[in-house]
């Protein structure tokens, strides 16, 4: 069961974005496992993708196509990741684009493919291609919830975020969906996210805004440190709500849109952690007082990845020795442990590298028993700060991942 | 329950090494929780210690004392790690050495202290000091098994390895003990190991041999990636069995003794994995065909740390996509996935970066159901090779670590 509020908000229409879906029987029958996004002509699109060296065929093709032009269509299937599938996998990803391009009368490189599901099996390409016409037939501006549901694999809930905002008297929307039950089943839990707005934004800024927001959201969540072969995140700006195009970071609207995008993407990323299979707690790990962002991140991830910290939190055990140990082995050079402070929410557990004098197990246990908590570390040597989001490690994590594919 | 054969071998006496123990009531009553090693005058001693920035007080003191002289005594307590204990912790570690030095009539810096147990609590220094005389009273050459038992914390079995061998007509012994139920409870599972031989070896070579052997043993095991604040490994060469001192790596006996030491330490390290709490399988991860040792290690650890790979092995599920994904996110530059081969024992699961054509789930499942298995990866780009040892991730891992301290 997901942690905290994961309810679907009202999903505002984004002018220039239509969504269709169909039952293609990629892996299971009676599932709308094929989703198509259509972007209006002139939409500027950017993408960020997995760093995994074994990235899947659709990731290769999407990157290639994005370099050539703004895409007009995204085609997404669940049930099969088309990863570890060699040349035939590449051909099938290309063929999917080609067939959709023919039907929609665009160029093949104007279609980006996405796949999520089991690794190492070939796509049922005939059924997938047969699903394209019915998916195109259902294209509609109001289908964001259908899309969020269609791209689910092991997710227990569809994931969406949406805001409406005004810039210079024009009302705009920003709406997005995500999937991925916490990267804890990479065979079925690729992280995918698609966000769109009808603000007019120059293409280079679309890419820049996506990169900045991804670094604060999808690149700051972890369930178990495993990175999928298919992770992808797309941001599209149609510009169809009107107004003058944002073409410079000096434009005050740039910062305002970036703010909305970061909030929407952070929500979409956090929803993945909240729905992490086996998760019973949502944990924010903030490291401040560092020399640079990198060392703050290294220590935050070291804590967030530690199975010992995560099992202690599952058990509501304020075992602060495990947190100190995780800070200590993060590999950060010249760490002066005597300057380190650690808090669980408002309770200081570690002062100047040792146990805080007024710390009590009761106070620690109180925070640890909450379903949401923050671990905050101050390195006491600089101004840098960063934050990572994670969940606890429960019996169910092992159960789910050990039983999977049975 | 430990995996495979973990029985205690015959522990050969090492001439010049005596061991005593006492009930000091550090944490629990009626436990011989205080162990003392006495080395004969002239023994050459070397140590390797945890890289954790939060290293414990006894680690600081041991390093300091080792720089000053060869130690004559080691004093080891279980039940309390004396870590995260600030200045008082340092004073207590020093006081332990001082009191033992007074009783044994040596210098304070000729004593090295070791502690393992809960983090963040002060040593019961009075009871510990009171335990020193009775521990000294029991010093005996035949107490290796008592020592192995005395230093246990959550270990389910005492861990020992011992060999007798001949060099130039002289018979020597190499005997060692270790503890640490797999670093899965760092509060109680510091890894400690003490190895001694009666071969005469120059001090600089003792250090060199220990470093080389540790890199093939204690530095190549992992249960969950967590590194304790107290990990320490000591190697002592008394020289008391006679013969000429080994003072050069050109001496053919150097390689022979190094071979014995590496075998003994590898066994002591593997015993820790076999006794990893919750472990049901012993896994050897070998990466070959790399450009250098570092990248082989990075990939081997990426696989060995992956909770997804470890849960799949627990479930006997040949989920090779998870292994490929772990190779892919190890951060090794310019990996050509099309050159990568992966085997589970003799079964090739991945050929040239994709599924091996003749691979069957049945063959994979057969290997995965064994209690001992090897994951072998060939990167196909160089001559380097390295091996890491680990265990699976079971329900019991979470149970033990979540329930701990309750």
C-alpha cells in the first residue's frame, strides 16, 4: 500500500496534447497496454534517459530520433521492456515508429518509442502494430488519467500531477504522469515520466529546464540503488495557450515555469517512492553544510541506500549508529567527524560526531515511528546542500522481489 | 544457519602466541567477553583497518600504537564497540592499554585495543579493567578456539582456519580466527580477524603480505555494502619456530608463506559470508576480461550489492536481466555491451550482450537452486580479473536487522 496521499489530482488539459490507448495484448489480455501521445506541430520536446550501459532498444532509438527533430508522437507499451534483445529488438523499436509514422503521416524520426516490462524477450511486434490504429482512434485531450493507468506495470496506483498558473495574464497548464513502483523490480518497473505544458518555450530551454528539474526529482530518488535499462523522462512544451515564447533565462517567466516544472516532477518522482513495493515509510534525506553538491549527494545516497538504515526505519528503531556508519563510508575525503550534526526531524541524535547529550531513545523512537520523516545531516564545512528521497526496507520488499516471475 | 561447511579445523599452536580470556560483563553476564593475545618479544605485527571516517576509538589507538612499535599484547572486548563515544571513548581505549601494560610490564604503546558491539555507548571501563588480571592468568598456547568463541557477537559459529607447512625442513604453523556475521549488523558485527604464524618474517614484509592477502579476502567480501566503524585485521609473525628470517620478496619462501596466508585469510573471510545472518547461499562473483582490476571490482561489487540480484538468488530465480542491469549501472566507462558474456556456473546466460541462444530457464534455475554458485562475467576487453564473495538477501536478513535491539 502506498505511503501517504497518492491520489490523482484534477488533470488539467494541456492544449496541443492528445492521448490515445488500446489493448495490444503485449503480455496480458484485456489491458490498455499501448499508449500514444500526439503533440501539435511546433511542440518543443526534450528527454533525459537512463545511464545504464545496457540501455534498452527504445532508449537508443528515442535518443537518436530526438537529435534529429522534435517528435510529434510518443508510443509506449507495457509488458515488455525490449531490453537485452539485440538487433531484432532495435529493428522492432524502429518498426513501431515506422508503422505509427505511416498511419499518422509524419516521418519515422518524429516518433519516439518507450517500453517497460520483462527484459530479454522480443516484442510481440505484430500485435503491437495492430494496436496502433485503435490507439490513434481514441486520441483525446482529456485522457491523462487513462495514460497514467495504461503505463502502469507493478504500480498499485496511477500517478499524476497537474497545475494551472498564470503568466502575464495568460492561463497555462502543466500536467504529467509517471510510473515505476520504485525501481525495485527493474524487469517490470522501469521509471517512465511524461510531462507537458502549453507555455511557449524555446527548445534549448525546454532541455535545460528538464535537466535541472530531473536533477531535483527523478535523479534524487532511490529505493534500492538499482537503475533500470529503460528509465526515460520527457518534457514537451506545445506553446498553444498563447503568449510570447520564452527564449531566454532572463525572461522572468523562465524561473516561474521552471518552478512549476520542478514541483510537478518532484511530485511525480516522490509518488514512485510512496508506491515503492514494500514501502511503509517515506524518508527525506537532506545533507547540508557540504563543500559541494556532489559530496552532499554522496552522503545522502550512502544513507538512503544502506540496507541497515532502511531496515532500522522499517522497525522504527532509532539506531543512529547505522546512520553515522553510512556517513563514514560514503567515501567523502577529509571528513571531520567532530563537526557532524545529525537530526531525525527536530530531534538531534548526533552532536559534534558523538551522541547528543540530551538525546533520548524515546525521542528518536517517536520520529522513527512516523510514516514520514527527515534525516538531516550537517557536515559543518560549507554551504552546499542536497536532498534525496527514499523508503524503508521491509519484509515485503524481499517477498515481492523473491516471488516475482513466479 | 551457516551455508556449507563452517566447522572449526584443528587449530595448530603458533609458537610465541598465547591467548587468555575472562568474563568482564561488558554487556552480558556469564560470557568470556574479554580476550587477550600475548606475542613473544621480537614478534613482527601488521594491521589493516576500516576506511570508515567514523572509525572507532580503539581503531585510532591501534593505528597510533602500531606506528610506534611492535605490540606485545592485543586486548579485545565484545558487547561494546567504543564507537561514536568522543573523547571519553579515546580515554577509555588508552586506559585499557595502560592498565594491561602495567600488569604485563610493557609500554602502553605495546598494547593494541579492539572493541566490537553496540555503537554510541561508553565502555564499562571499570569492569573491563577488572577482567584483565583473570584474562592474563589464563594465557595459554592452546586457546585459539576459546579466542574464536570469545570474540563472537551475533556469529552463530566460531570461525577458525589453520595450516601446518614445511619450509627448508622446518615445520611452521599459521592459525587465525575471525568474527562478524556478515557486516549485516554493524552495531554488533564488526569484522575482526587475528592471524599469526611462527615463521620469521621482516616487519615490512609482514605488512606487505597482510595488505596483499586482505585485498583478496576481507576486502573482497560483502553482505550489504555497509562498512563497520571497527573492522580490523592483524597479522603477527613470531619467528619462534626457527629458520632464517624472510627479509626479501626474492626469498622463495616469501611466495610460499604468502600463499598460505592468502588461503587462511580467504577462508576466514568466506566464513563470515557463510555465517551472514539470513544467508542461505554462498555466491562467488568473478569478473574477467577487464582493462584493470578496478573495473572488474566495480562490476563485481555492483552485482554483489544489488538487492535485486540477491533476492532473485534467494528465490532460485535465474533472473538474468537483473545481473545485466547491475553490470550496466556499475559506472564503468565505454563498456561495449555486445562483448559481454555471463555465466551461472557452466550455464551461459548472456552471449554478446543478449540472451544466449541455447539458454533455458531450466538450466539457469538448476544453478540458482544450489547453495553455492558462481556468477562469471567476461567483459571481453582486457586481461584483468577479480573476484568478490557474497550471499543472498532473504526474509531473515530484514527480520534480523529490523528486530535487532528489541
